[in-house]
């Protein structure tokens, strides 16, 4: 992934109702909200046990309930957003949503560029890399072993429910269960996913500290998303703004698995987006940090979670499609319960089952 930091539960595409049905959509909505609640509980436990290494942050995981606003920059986008809200309300999925008028958007941002918006109350920001770091520490503390700088070349089934994992270093690991959690890279070991998961490079920037880009205290902590160009971000407690999106216009981010470099055009476009749309910024706004990360997109933008079809004791949780935060924690828990023989205690939503794309 690309470490975006948004923990945004709920359904991001109401059109799913027509494709997978009301019950499946409600199951997904509930799954993301339960997952979010579990992440919050875990992160709060980490924060209670840790002291922040940076005095400018309020917690180790930088967890906060900031809300989010989707900002429309065109009449068409605004009409589409309003229609989506109406459909979500009809399904009972819009309990934490309010509409912002053009006047409200201008008051909050100082910008005339936004014609309307949708404000979500139950959205959080968190530092994903620090959550993963804490999970890794807990894994080792509880007897687990993490092997870094070591790639897997192939997985050999030696018995019906036993495997040997072959690594590039020549090591062989015998095990009873295998879980593929490599997201965009899953097709390396599961070739049937080659045409199902598309690796896609995303870019992020972090600016130097700036004054609040939204006026009121309750809005200054909002995540923001602008559909035009699909730009998203949030402002940290220290004033730095974390922004992502604006994929390479020439299409070189799709199918790209190289996260060692960034596309400077995308970086410039992200910076220019801030300058053009948030007039409360100072003239000295600049990029302090930049990076890229690889996401894995499925055709329906939902992950594949469960047992690999026709392969007992081999599992996958891949293809999070840029929306992994409200899914992955819960998907990992669900697979753990499946392996432990307690699948009924943490069921995988039907819409996430891998067999929907698996070659027959």
C-alpha cells in the first residue's frame, strides 16, 4: 500500500447494491465498521502503552477521529454526490452524513472552487506504518518469527494439507497452512490472479507545517477527498498536510510494481492542487517528503478473502483496491479464525469470497 492514513468505514460505492444486492452491501458495511472498531481498540491500547517519540503528535499511532469531507469541484460531481447520498439514505447507510452547501464549503476552506460537499462524521486518521510496526512487535513477543529480506519463490504441496515454502535464499519452511497476504503481488505465487489483480502505483506527499486549511476546529481535522483527479489527504496535528492521488496522466501507474521511484509529474500535480484549491495556505508551502506505494485493484474494487479454491489449507487476503484500512485488519482476523476451525466466530462477507473470479 501507500500509507495514506485514512480509516474510512462504510460503503464507498452505493452502486454495489445493484451489482451484489442489499444484503451483501449491508454485510460489507457492518464488516468495515466492526473492523474499524477493532483497529481503534488496538491502536488505543498501543497508545496507552507507548509514549510518542515526537512531541508534536498526541499519540504513537497518531489516531484521531477527524471526520471527512468529499468536495465537489463541478456541478456534475455535486449532482452525483447528492444522488449517492439519497440512495445511501434509502438503504439506511447514511447515518453519519451531512451535506455542505457551496457557502459552507467556502466558509470552511476560503475557496470558491468547491460547489458542495458531503461530510462524514465517523472517519479516522491513523499512521498505518506504526500500527504495522506495533503488530510486528506483538507477533514476536508472542512467539512468532518474522523473516525480512527474504522472498518466496514457490510453494510446494507435499501432502494434502502440508506445504514446503521455498525461499530465494534456499531455505525451506514446512508448514500446515499458507496465507497469501501480498496484495498487489499475489499473482507471483497464484498465477490465476494475473488478470484479476492489477498492481497500481500511488503517490503521497507531505508538506511543511501550514496553518489550518479549514477554518472551524471541527473541520480542521477532516480528511478530504476531491473526486476530480481523485485527490485525498488530511492535515496532521503538527500542521503538515498528507496528500495522495493524481495518478500519472500517461497511465504508467497502472500495472506498475516499482515503488522505489516516484513520478515527478504526479508530485508536482499534488503540490499544485493544494496551492490552487486551499487559499489559507502560506506562500511557502513545499513538499518535505514524497513516496510511492503499490496497491492491488480487483475489477469490483473488493478484496479476495478466504481459502484458495480447490487448495485445502491455502488462503488469501489480497486485492484491497486502495481501501485496505477498513478491511485488512478484519480479514486477517477472519482467516485466523478459519485456520483455528472457528470460522463462524468471524465470518468473511460473501462478497469477498475468492471464487467469484477464480478460473473454473
